[in-house]
């Protein structure tokens, strides 16, 4: 029994050390585990939807007019955001019906589609790949709400 406990403790330490070495955080009750997002320099950003409201939000009293992103906001967000899993984000982050979306082109020629919501979570899809789930704990500036 003691050997199992010791092995379990060593595995936990090894996992947290590997996570720390990768620059990842363990997460908390209110914030998911986060890992660095490494992107090439941004060449161009286009905003195709702004102050948009999710179709899932049926309450007509909910308005998203106050959540308007500018190109500088998107650049700052992508520079500060970190990656997480969809599952971790679902269980720790608040959901906002207000979002902005658009396209991004990087200096290496790759392009993608981004979506950022008012509560600082988002996604980035590069090419035909799967969306990468993002959260920006450091984005405590307007127009974000926290």
C-alpha cells in the first residue's frame, strides 16, 4: 500500500514538473489549466463579426452592442492568450453570448479563423485544423468583462 502511495505521489510530482517545464499552469476552480500559445507574427487581422450575439441566447433583453473589438484588441488578445481544453474551459469559465470573429494571416503564410467572447475565452482555427480553445487571464482591459 505504501508503495502505491509513493508511486502515485511521484507520478503527480513528475506530471506537475513536466507541466511547469512546458510553461503550463495547473488551473484552479475558476481558471482552467493554461499552456503557452506560440504563434508566428501576425501579418493581417480582419474582423468579420463584431458586437455579435450567439444564436443560443434567446433573451431579447441581452444586447452585445458594448462588445466591439478593434484590430489592436485582437492582436493584444492573441499575444496574451493561452491554450486550454474545451472540457476544462466548459467546467471553469463563464459563457458569454457576446463575441467578435474574423480572420488572421500570419507572417509564415498560414491563415486561420478566430472567435473571441466578452468573458475572454475564444478559439483559433488554423487552416482545416481543429479549433484551439483559448483563454486570456491577462486581458483585463475594455471591452472585455471579468
